[in-house]
C-alpha cells in the first residue's frame, strides 16, 4: 500500500477509526464486512515492528470475548497462542491453597499476550477490502464541519472529511475531547486506592514454587495482593496490587513485607520488584458516547474499568460488535444507530464498572476466607440441585451472553435470597469447620536441633 501524498485533503463516505487497539481494529473488520471503507489512525508505531507495551501485559479472554473473536474468524488463532486457565488458585496466608472454578467444566479463561491479539486483529483488518491502517499519526483538530486534521511521522499534514469518526483511542481519548466540544459531556475519572506494578515469575521459579501453569494464581496480602497469569513459555506475568503512594524505591519493600516467603523463594520476583514502576489504576465513566451522526466512542474511551474482573478487553470486543450491529440495522440513519448503541451499552458499562470495583475486595480479602469457601460449597450444591434457577456468579459476568446489567441484577437477587433463606447462617457454620480443618492441615515448622546455630 503506497502512502498518501503530502498535504492530502479528501472526503469519504466511509469511517475514520482513531485508535488501532482491540476495539478499533475489531470494528474496522466488522464495518468492512458491511461494505464501509475504513481508515484507522493510530498514534503508536506498527506493533509488528516496534511494539509498545500498554497498561497490562496479559489479557484474560472469557466466553464473551471468545464469541466475538469467533465472529471475526480469529478464535482459533487466538486460542493457539493462549494459555488455558482451568481455575483460580488462591494461596492462603497460613499455607495451603484453594482452587476456585470460573464456571462449568467448559467455562475457562485464556491468558493471551496483548501483542499477539493486536497483531492478529491488525493482519485480519489489513486483509479486509477497504481497510487502511496508518501508524505514528498525530491528531491536530476536528473542525466544526467535521474535517479531521492530522500529521504523519514525516511531518506531512493531511485532512480528511469522513462520514463519521469513531473514538477507539483509550482512556485518554482525543476523540472524547472533540466530542465534549460539541456536546454536554460529563467525564468522571477516578484513581483507585491501590495501584500496581508488573512483576515476573520465571519458568524455573514457577516450577520450584510448584504453581500450576494452567491456573491464575492469587496471593492475598495484608496491604496488597499478587496476581500471576501464566504465559505460553511457562513463566508468569504478575500484577502486584499495592496501596497508592508507594514510590518506585518502595515496591520491593512493600512486596517483601506482605510476601516474605515468596520473596525469598523467587529470585525473578525479587529482581523484577527492584526495577518495577508503580502505576495508577484509573476508571472512567462518560455520560454521552456520541454526537449526532458524526462522532461515537467505543471501549476505554467511554468506559475504562478497573482490571479486577478481567473483562475490559471482552467488553471492548462486545462494543465493536454492538456498534457494527446497530449500523447494520440502520445503514441510512447513523444518528439512530449511535443512539441505539449508546442506550444498549451504557447501562452494561456502568454495571461492569460496579462489579469490577467490588471484585477487588473479593480478590484481596474474601477469596481466601473460610466464610467464602463455605459459600462456594453452598453454591455448588445449589447449582446441582437447581441448575435452571441458581447461577454461578462469575460465569454470569464472564461467560454468559446476558448483558452485564442483567448479570448484576441476578447476582444481587441471589445475594438477597441467600440472606432470606438463612444461608448466611449455614455459611458461618461451614466457615468454622473449614477454619478448623485448615488449622489441622497447617504446615508445622520443623524443630531446630540443639546443635544448630
């Protein structure tokens, strides 16, 4: 594909998608299938040549995202590069571990490198008729008439007047700012009480620690939590979630304070903690996702969520499908298509936001508690006895095709039923029994010989 000439000015009946990430490239493929010409403008370099790692290293692909990738014809390729995670393994503070399922036997999560998925989507998009992708692009201005002005890496300027523009450019979206100049838009951004640092467990350390490469691992700590996601090579990419205000020099000390045994046992964790950088976690809610029939937002540009449920990428894929479906339903009325997309997806984005906030407490506090273990036993019994009435809560959010808002409603209803039926009392009884069993099974330190120094 030859590059456009300098100082290019053109009009188009097609779309410009700003952002060559998950939602942008997915949408480009889907719009091309409808015969719409698409131009993708990405500020970062071509990931096939020089990949810049983003906020996280790994995606967790659940049933929701997998269905969209199947629609795009990429599920087989994605799963071939992914690690199958059969459960979440919670490492108890006093020793021992508990495996927690993600749903039924076939409801699994897959760990996938961000770069692998983006390259797969990019190559699929470039193979679609009518799709062009440009990298190293700097956006300058969107005129009142809808003319988009930008610059290439060479410094050459260009102007485009597309039929519509999609903002798929992430949590710090440029297009969202342009939309705010046209509409009354409320943007809420909140920084979480905890941030994160990316750590690593090498393949060798993983073997020595005896941790399964077919599971996601969680270590709850007093002030922090460690989440380890497996890689294809047997290593683990870890997210160390720690209280805000921890400086670069304090990451290692904070990790050692909460996980001294892991610190001693894994040289790769120690080394990565010494050089780790603290990053904030930011969530975003946007009141208005579109302006007339010209601008519309998808993915993190309109609803960035905390990563604790692992649904951000899956939700972005669903956005692309929902928007393309609405445009297919009203091909001659984009204003209506955008409004319908916003009305359908905004309540689900808000529901996922609330679920993601609450899931942090679960990972850090409740997942290791005997009370929660007791609740799991009760839920497992109810799922067997009442399979059409009782639901696995994580599976509702991650794997079902229910809107997130409906999944949240069912979860809230089940919580109320648990209380009304007195199951919370049974949970406490079971928690006491589980606590006793854990105490009996606790590792007993070997007695030191009197000859030892």
